[in-house]
C-alpha cells in the first residue's frame, strides 16, 4: 500500500500542514464548535501476534497515526471504534477492545478528548487501499516504527508497550 491519494495542493515534503490542510481542519473545528459542546474521538492500537501495530497516514494531515475518528451523536464509543477500524483499516473486531486510557487532546482543541483502545482480537478483511482520507495504512514492528510517527502516537505506544499508566493529555 504505497500509493498516495494526496494532490499537489495537499502535499508538503517537510511534513508541515499546507494552507489547504489548515483550512480544512479549521472549518471542521468551527463546525464541531457550533454543533457540539465537547468532541470525543476514539483511536485503536491494533496489535498483532507478531509484535506489530497498525498505523495510518491521512491525506489531510502529516504523520503516521493510530486509526480512529470522532464519536457521533447517539453513537457509542465501541460502535465508533468498530466503524473507524472498518473504514480506515479494513479491520473487524472479533473480540472486545480494551479501553487503555482517556486523554485530553489540548493540541487539537480545548474541548477534545480521545479514548484509546488496545485491540488484539481482530481480522483484516482486506488490504486497505488509498482513498480520499487514507493515503497509506499498514502494520509496523513496534521496534521499527516509521519516520513521521506523530509525537502523541509515539507516546501512546510507549505507554502500552512499557506498561506505563496513561498520561492525562494526548
């Protein structure tokens, strides 16, 4: 899965956000501020039996991330997690995901919170091909994580792998 769904207006070789990416993010934040008092997201550390973690690279923001997304009004965190894993990773849960921690995501917004789950019981339904949201997605060994891993993702994986209690902030 080495293809990219990025366009020239969205790509930036140094990993910095382009003006179009910043505009998209700002518009989403304005929408969420008007439609919700607080935002809640879910992310998953999907770990296979070979000591690898599944990561995604989005088309609209730089870096490698744990798959996940927002919890919609009327949706449970478990349902949101299952939906995001299907959409971003083509992964289906075959057992319960374990809630690892709840984080305040101050970098994104003063109202954003993230629930991080550890997923060990799953099947990969199909290889995730690039689309409008996901440029690339695949498993990486925990001891050979990709360049461009976001700092928050790096901290969460260190907590999980090291048996460290979750921090309060993403």
